C-alpha cells in the first residue's frame, strides 16, 4: 500500500490561531476566525490530499475553564479529538502563551500512552515577537514535555507552514484514505453556513453577547437556476441582545446578512438568498435539550 492517512489534531487555548492554521493547511477558508476567544465551538475536520497522503486536520475549540453547559460541550469536544488523533499539535502563542496557562493541557497530554500519538509543539504568531522571546518560550515548554518536534510558525503570514506539512506527511501511518478525494470537510454545508453568520456577528458585536450567540438553520431550499434560499435563526439569551443584533433600524443584521451571504455564496459556488431572524432563548447555553437540538453533543 502506497498511501498514508491520519488525523492531526490542532489543540490549545482559545485564540492561539488554531482555525487560522486549519484554513492555511487546507488552503480554503473552512473555519471561522475572529479576534475573540471561544470562536470555534465544535470540532471541524478539514481534509488535505497531497500525492499519496491524506491528512484530516481537526480544528478544535480552545480549552478553558468551562462555566456554562455549552462551554463544557466545547471543551469536551476538543479533548475528544485526542482519542483518534495520530498526531496532536499543541498550539501556543508567544504573548499570552505562558507555560502556567498550558499546565492543565500538558498534564493531560502527558497521561497518554507513549505510542498513542505523536505530540508536537507549535508556537504560532511568531510575526509578533522577537526571536529571543521565542527561544525562552520553547525552552520552558521543552523542559516540561518531550515534544516529538517543535515548530515556529505564523499561520497568518504563512511562515513555517511547508515544513510543518512535510513533517505531518512523513509521520502519518500507512493506510487507505478515509475520505473521498473531493471531500474537503466533515462538516455539513448547513453548519458551515451557520458558522459564517456567527463569524460576521462576532466581528460586529462587543461585550458579552458573542458568548451568548447561536445560529441555526430554519430552512435550506434549493431553487431553480442553481440558487439556494437559506433561512437562519440567530439565537440570543436576552431581550437587550436581540435589539443589539438587529441594530438601529436593522442596520447591524442587514450588514451581517450582506457579509454572510457573500461568504456562503463563495463556499457553495451558488447564488444565495439569505434570510435572518432573531430569537431570544433565555439561558440556552445551560439547557441540555436545547444544546442537543442545536447540534451540540451530549454535555
Ligand atoms: N499576528 C498574527 N495573528 C494571528 C496569527 N494566527 C492567527 N492570528 C489571529 O489570532 C486571532 C485568533 O485566531 P483564531 O484562528 O480564531 O484562533 P483559535 O485558536 O481558532 O481561537 P478559538 O476558536 O477561539 O479557540 C485572529 O484575530 C487571527 O487573525 C498569526 O500567525 N499572527
Ligand atoms: Mg478557532
């Protein structure tokens, strides 16, 4: 057999650049990216095929101390990826990426069986700091854990990415590809489209609202002429938040709709008619039944 296949998990604290790296590795914008922490809520697989190797990259939610049931589901989802990952990439960032903050993650990774997965360290955002700071950081982490390899990259600028992909390819098991060659993600287009709308909302809204926002599909209807009508429901936890999402004379939701439609249309390669509404569901982030209905795993 001349093919290789494996899962590569991208893990770490919120905001270190996991989703930016996934998009860079796959070469398409699959995962949503914002400057806010806790942007990614579920694991998202992006698939890359190169010569004989197929790599299934798993972008995961950032690991943090959960408060709500939704937080718990997110963190559980991230940890779920280590069960099947052939390579685990612990991602850190120089500015806030202190060893102490990653201590919990490292402790858990150290409990894995030696041959369960290769674990590497990826220091991202190297464009933001000078090399001496990087060396100190790598030194501190390397003393704490025996990483199979350390990479210094900038997911945003593209530095170090080729070397990283080459190492992944060289270190995956031999075996048949699990996904058809034309598949680029495990996620449904419906769920990717909901994420796109959430990204546009996160980029526009401030304060605590982002953590209380959910987006779900009401209706997805293929029309004539390769066009699609999509109705989405934006879920918020408070009446005041509904007003903010709508904005003065509907200005916010209108712009979100325009921005989201463009990206969804690009993703699908189809003309999209997008309709958004807003619903208040008090404390939905702590409602297990609701979370399940909205597509989140069992808390
Ligand atoms: N300067 C710089 N910024 C980066 C780099 N990679 C990511 N970012 C920025 O860091 C922020 C967070 O990026 P994400 O990719 O959403 O981070 P994440 O780890 O997926 O975050 P969560 O989903 O919240 O866990 C965004 O504003 C990115 O543009 C990088 O290499 N350099
Ligand atoms: Mg993310």
